[in-house]
């Protein structure tokens, strides 16, 4: 997935739960921003809890939202 943000590369966290909560907030912002920027398209925005830390990413959903 090319459209992703690895939080652990930019932010140091005291706890995994804090990092995951921030990742969920970022994902919510991305959903809103993508919907506003591309109103005729659909996107799947997700948070993955990896060994290194959370990763927020998105992909366009083909055939949806048109």
C-alpha cells in the first residue's frame, strides 16, 4: 500500500494504546478529507496495528461511489 503513514517513524509514544488512538483519529480525518476532495469516489481507510506500531493507510475502492 503506497498511501500510508507509519506513526512510529515520526512520533515516539509512551504506550501502544495512545499510538493506536492517534492512528484512529488520523484515519477519521483522512476519511473526511478524501470524501471532500473526491466526492464521487470511495476509499477504504484503515488502521493496522503492526509490531512496530500503528500504520494508517487508504486505497481507492474501484467501482464504488460513482
